[in-house]
């Protein structure tokens, strides 16, 4: 020890200080270089995944998805084609097998869609504060089903006296929306798990996807209705069919 130089003592002193600081940080639960928001996001995800309701719903969706995987792979490109061309919607309408296949896939996409919305905290009512993550998911599914029922009632109330195929296609097009949104959000969630980014990034990307797909849905429906009705009348139909139901959902968010 007597032969130790001043330079060596400085190095050992610095190392000792760093080791003591690191040990204290680990004991206190604070790891240097970690982001508090990232840790919070990971804990939120762990709590959400651990809720029994969410676990059972994920298992049920996984099993049902594996059962109808051939139908999903078959209908997926046709559904995505409806986003860019109205011909895809007409092709589904005139084909009974495609119509049934699309309806089945869209129906089974409602619950996974709500699961990802609940997981990313995209849709959050004040009434949900204090609820468990599983009950929040159940309530989100209930609100989604209620919105679909209200939309179905509005479609029957606003239906023309002589219902045309254009009207029937426009009314059924949101099923394409649910299928596309669910597929896209599943891809975002998978990338999140691989990349390790926070839930806030997933929520922003999911909101962007939902907004863009819904906007494209409105454009396609307006284009389809305009083939049968006057442009202004088609716009009024669209406002009644989509605008009122969307306004009702936004009102629920503001009130509750």
C-alpha cells in the first residue's frame, strides 16, 4: 500500500464512491439511467395484464382468433382494399360468402379492439377512475356495443323508403373499419413489445390510426351514397348516420 501512487488512489477512491452510490440507488429502487415515466408505463402494463378479466378476455380472443385464422387471412386484403376503393365494398356486398366472412371477423374484432383501447388508456371516462383495469375493459366493451346499437337504430330510422344497395353498403362499412383498426393496432402493440417504447407512444399511434381510418371510412361512405343520391342528400345521410352517433359518444366522454 505504501507503494501506491496518488493516481492509483484517486482511481480506487472514485470506484469506491461509484459502487457505494450504485448500491444505494439499487436499495432505494432507483436505477441510474432509467426513466420514471418508462417504469410507470411498465408497471401500468403489468397491472393491466395481471387483471383476471383481462387475462380471460385475452385468452378467449386468442383462441377464437386461432380458430378463424384462415378466414382472417382470406378477408384481410379484401377489407383493406375497401379503404382505397369503393369497389371492395361492392365486392363484399354481392358475395354472400364474403359478406358472412367479413361480418364474422368484424364481430370478433370488437373485443380485441376494446382490449387495446383499454390497455393504452385511449378512452377514459371520469367514472372509470378508481375502477380495476378489468372493470374498465368491461365498461369499454359495453360502451362500444351500445354505440353500435345506437348506430344500428339510427340506420333504421334514417333508412330511405326504398333501401338501395348503396345504403346497405354504407351502413355495413363500419365493420370493415373495426377489422382494419384492430389489425393495425395489433401490429402497433406487437412492435411496442419488441421495441419497448411506452404506452403513451402506443396510445398516440393508435389514436392516429383510428382517426385516419374513420376519416377514410367517411370519405368512402360519402362516395358510395353519392352514386345513388344527390351529393347534398348523401352528406345529410352521412351526418345523421355517423355524425349523431359520434357526437353522442363525445358527449358521453364530456359528461361522464
